[in-house]
């Protein structure tokens, strides 16, 4: 017997909460980050790059998020 569970799609508010949590964790670890949140279809919901993060980290973050979603 298999079961399926419906999962509500992420909202932009959810994405903002995830970005904020990632930034708190990065700050606690003393690192700079770029954070990308995608929906289940791989579409961008939220993105933020720390002012001190290297420029390429934005592209890297987005590509890693897409890879993880697929």
C-alpha cells in the first residue's frame, strides 16, 4: 500500500523566511553567502547576496539550487 501526501507550494512569504533563516545561520558561522530559493518547478522565488559575498556566488547559488530541485 502506498500513500501520497499533498504538499502546499512555497509562497514568497515562505521564501523570505527561508532566506532570513539562511542569513542568520551564515552570520552565526561567520561566513558570507548568497541564498536562492526556488519553487518545485525550479522557478526563482527569492534571492539575496550578502554585500560582502563574491560576485560569482550569486550565479553559483542559483545553479546549485536548480540542480538540487531537479
